């Protein structure tokens, strides 16, 4: 068993090196004692950090530029209001009104995305598992997929009126297809060797799905979920532009009708923030669920170092 | 090794196995006793791996019969553990959950898992994810997983061909020690003659087109064996001579 400890020792050294490479503060503290081996890697990392900071500074600089251009009347403010005006408008709307719009839109997105994604998971799993089921349904889905989702708007209005139902349905349709595609492709793409392992352990079809196919397909499913979520926001705006009395889409059309670009841009900025937040949340979920992936991914690497420290 | 009044651990009679029009295996018989270690060697394409898949219960499209402890084999059996060429660990499960996979989702908590990990020299690695393991360590986990169901027979398909020479020798010694400790028999497919001679009680040389067992070599040397043993070298020469004869045909 001495051989075993040798092997795990060398492994620990490699692991330690990797940790110091990715954790600059730690490496700095140890710099006196340890060699210079990690130094080039550290400076490369620091270099990249500077680019990340520049990436964050760029939108701020752009906003400042717009502010200056508008204030100096180079750009007329009925086309593009100054960022400070937009912020002021949002401020004047008050927290409760703003929260009502945001809540209305967010709830629609959550409901529509939830319904669409769950249906897509169920149908996608069924079609991924059964060739017969796929043969039966795939032509229908191909046809449905090729209909631009916005073409459903008049149909939904005819069938369901102008209440919440058509909006949530439209969002669900938008979210459904990318998730569905990713589930089918994810299950079909599972390594045959892992399925064989399931056979060796005599797994029932249900256990094979739960213990091998689903976890193996999860990375691809998450990609589909993220696409689906961003489409859900898109269709929420479409739905609210058409008929709504609340929500960010309503804010957009209200701003246009009353000739208030500050309202329009305020809604756009809120949409950007909400979309970014929801995608960030999804990505956080993805990284915490899929921490086992051994992939080249900067975010996962950082998260991994954080875990180990 | 095998007790005379019991049926042999494994009894294989394959009359024929076809892939499309090609006959892959033809009139092949094989017996393995309890605790016996047997290697299958032969030129590539002789059906070694196909035979192993049949014994594993993964391939049922053949004419013939396989009996384990006297009962006919219908599909994969808990009495047979399988170790593949690559570790084939599930990357989303910890080392412990991989080893205890057979016991269900929380299989890593089974007390046997820690014991098996200690046996393969990986004590304390229960919560490590496969991505952090070296090739040799991953294959150790696969060996522990293969032993988890306490099988009577381990099937190994070129299990050490993907690791470096030093690791391979350690893993071979490990396989011998765990096989002895558990009284497990092993059927090993390999292309490495030294490995076959070092590990096995018997080496079966297979011939190709159609696949059949050509000769049997008994390796009647006590363990632990010396890899430089002249008896092993002599058997190796005989095997090579026979393999060369195949090439000449």
C-alpha cells in the first residue's frame, strides 16, 4: 500500500500548485517561501483581471459619453434622454409603481417559463427515451417549431381574450422549444458506455433515466434552460406591448404613446437589469449543480478555487 | 482450485456468434473455477472482447449457453463484476457514490465503501469527484466498484492498458491482492503477454477468423511471482511463437 500513498502524495502537490496558480492573494502571502514557479501564471491572471475591470468600466464610460452629448445638445433629448434624466424619471415614478411593473413582468416570465420548461422537460424526456414516441411526435414538433412564435399572438387573443392567460401561454411557447430541443439532444448524446454501465447494474428504465441519463444530459439541458429563459423575457415584452395595463412592456408602449423617451429607456434599462439578474441566477444554479464538470470554463474554475479555500 | 463436487463457477459454451455474415466466435468452450484467474490473449479481432461481453450478459445474440454456479445466465448478474478498459466512473458522483453505485442513490454511505476504498489505497478520498483523480486512481475506484457487489467473478477488459507502466504494475499487484482477499475469480482480456503471465493461473490463446481457443497455457508458479522468472519468459516465448505462426498464415 506504500505505492498508493506515493501516488496520492504527488496528486496533492499537483493540486496545491493548481490552487496557488488560481488564487493570487494566497500566492502573495506564500511568495517568500515558495518558488517563482507560480509567478508567470499569477501575472497572466492579474492581466486578465484588468480586462475584466475594463469590461465593467466600458458601459459606464458609454453612459457618461451619452450624458455629455445630450447635455451639450449634440444629440436631441427627445430621441435619446440623458442617463441622469432616465434615472430621475424612474425615481419619480416611486418605488411602489415601479415595483408593480417589475413584479407584473417578472411573475409573467416566471409563470410562463416554468410552465414551458416543465412541459418541455417531460415531453423532451419522453421523446429522448423512446424512439417510437419521437417518431410519432417529431413531425408535429418540427412543424410547430417552424411557426414564428409571435404568429400565435392573434390566435391566443382570439382564444383567451386579453387577460393573463394569453400572455403566459405565449411566454410558455417561447420557452418551450429551446428547452425541449436541448432535453432530447442531451439524452440522445449520453455516452453509450455510461448506458452500458447502467445495464451492468441492472437498472430499471426509470432508474437508468434518473441515475444516468438525466445527470449526463444536464449540462446540455441547462444551456437550453438559459436560452429558454432569455426567450421568455423577449416574449413577455411582446405580450405586454400588445395588451397590458402593467409591466415593463406596458411602460414601453405607454412611453411611446405619450412621447416620453425617458420612460421608454427606463423600461429598457430595467429589462436589461432583470434579464442579467435572471441569467446570472440561472448560471449560478448551473455552476452549483454541475460543479462536477471537468471542462475548460473560467467561471467554473474560479468557483472551484472558492470552494476549496 | 475448483471443488470437484460443485459445478464450476463459470461454464461457457458458445456454438457460434455472428456479426452480420461474419462468424466471430466458433465452438468455444471455457471453464473457470472458484478463485481462478484466467487471461484471454490473442490477435486483435479474435473475439476476446466479444466473449467477455457475452459472459457479462451484455450480448445475448449468440448460439450457446453460459452458466454461472450452475445456473444459466440471462443478462448481467450481481455475481459478475465488470471492470472496463477506461474507469467509466460517473463524473457527477463522488468516489464513494461511484463505488456504492449498485446500492442506490445514497450508496456511498454503505460501510463497505470505505473498507473497499481503503483496500485499493484510496482511504479518505470518499468525497473526491472523479475529475480530480489521476488515471491510476480512477481505475482503483473502478476496481473497488467492481468488487462492491461481492461478485464471484470479475471480468476485466484490458483494464490497465490506458495507464503508464509503473501504475500498471501497481494495479496488477492490487488486483491480485484484492482477488485473493475476496476469493474472487477473474477473467481478464489483455494484449500484454507479461501481464497475462504475471497474473494468471491459465492463459488462453485465442485464434482469429473465426474466434476460437487455440491453446491453453498453465502458469504453475507460486505467488508473488517474479516478473523476471525464467519459467514465465519461456511461456512468453512459446506464446509469441504461436502468435507469429498466426501471422504467417
